[in-house]
C-alpha cells in the first residue's frame, strides 16, 4: 500500500484506500519523523548552550582582567600626557618590559629623570629627518662593494675606487678627460677625421682604386719615380727611352715561321731580338716579311746587307722579303751556325711613309767557314699602310731552334 511521501508534498496517493490500517501506517510514519526532528533540535540547543557558556567564561576569565588593566594603563598615560602639557615632568614614567606592558613607577623613576628626558629631547632635535636630510660636519656611511649598482649611498672611498678603476694604468699625462681631449686635438669628430685621413693613404693590405694623379704621387712618395712595381707594365708609366719586354719569347721547334705581334701605337719603337736562330737545312737565308693591309707582303721590298767576314761582300737585292743573313745561302744546319742580333722598326702604325727597318746580326758564315757580322737595312715600299705584325722564316726549310724576343719603348 502506498503512503504519502515528501516527493509529492505528502499528498495521499490516488490508489490509497482510507481505512484503519492505512491511517495507522501514515500516522506512524509522521510520528517517527517528528521524534527525529525533536531529537535534532535538542542536540543543537545543547551545543548552543555549551558554546555560550564557554564564551561567557572566557570573557570573564581572560578579557575582563585585561580590559581592566588596559583601562588603568590608559588612565596613567592620560595623567602623564596632562603633566607634559603642563610642562611638569611626573615622578614616575612609563616603561615596557617583556613580561608586561607597563612597570612600576619606582622602576621607571630609577631609570629616568626630568633632566635626562630634556637631554633626550635635545638630542632628538639634532637628528636629521629621514626625508631629504641635510647632514653637517663629516657624516660617514658604509662603503658599498666595487661595481655596486644599487641605491646605496656612494662614499668618497667608493667614488675613489671607481675613478681608480676607470683610470687603471693610464699614464699621468692621459688620466684626465682634459688630457685625453688634448691628445685627440680637441676634435669632437676625431673618428671621422682619422677615417678620412686613412682613406687618403696608400694601402698595402687590400686593393685600392687610385686616380692617375694619386698613382703618380704615390710612386713619388715611395721613391719609384714614374714607374711602380706592376704585374703588367703600362707604357704611359714608362720613363722615356726605357725598353720593355712585351711578351714571353717565341721558341722555335722545327717551326715553319715565327710571328711577332702586336706592332701598334702602344710604343713608339719596337726592337726584335734574335737568340741563336738555327736552320733545319743547309745553305739557307733568314728572312722577314711585313703584315699590312690584312696580309703578309711578298713583293716590293728593298734591302741591302753588308757582310763583314774574312773576304767581305755585299748581298744582292731581294724583293720578296728583307734578308737578315746576307743572302747567297750563307747559313747551314750546324752547331755553330746560330744567328743572334736584332731588328728595329720605328712607328709601325703610321701611314704617311713607307716602313723601314734596320739591324745587325752575327752568325757562322758557311761560305767562308768562319764568323760573319751582318749590317742590314730594308724597307717595304708597296704602300703607306700600318704594320701590325711580322713573321720570320728560312728561305728553305724550317727554323730548327732559337728564340725571338719583342721589346717596345716610348721615346
């Protein structure tokens, strides 16, 4: 059988039949709940009564005596303040001890007097305030450790130590800012001044772009005159009359011809030097041809050679080339038959006149079985065109060995 419950506010269920059994069951449930509530209320009332009693006892036993003592001490303080305001020092003073807030008048009297209090007031008057104090005399303070960066007072000892660390081991003539400024020439832009000055100096540790005037001045300062040490010679830097080797020597090795170039307006004059030129065959002549107008010229040469040997002779006229060994097949392929000497040509790039060459050679003259000295001069009169190069060859066969050097000079 269902009974009323808290879930539906103790309403009678719809299927509940009202009879004696259901009535007794409902009332029994209500009675149990009422007795439980009454027991709980009685328990709370006992706790409340106990707490109130203990609180009252605590107030009576602890707080009341302390309050009474505080009231008595307050009366003593009030009397003491009244005496101070009346400019009268009382016979007893207040003191604090670890065991109680106030001591007896007799004990205070033994520790203080009116004159002692006056001295204390006077001494306090001499003390500087904590806010913006104005010290007099020679006040002292603890010296912070070196390098301290806190808000502590900096003593004279601390400042002196810091200055000594700043000066370090600087010499006496450079240990003040004024001396340092004087050493820098009093120049506020010293770094810029030095940088600009260094930029105008000749460097030896890195490449440097210099104008023609700067190069000239640098060579003069270094005592090099107008020619500096260079990997490649600039003809404009050469002193007048200086010969310069233009390139590595041409080396013959059974060569049909050796070509010398360039012959242009870089230099005013060229000299071609022969070193021990030997033919590959016997009874040949050593000859030269000029390159002009896009080709080597094989006609229109005029030349004469004077051979000085044991009999003396002059060579016949050759028109296909310039004869450098006297014609008539004087050179043989022998160990002693090498030719050495030079050929010189002036201003090969000019086009106003015919080109002329001259020179001197020495070689073994097989026709007389002895040494010969050859003086020669020649010209190409086929036209006034510029010469750009020359070639050297034997009248028959190849050049077996030897070297040819090209030199140039500015006049």
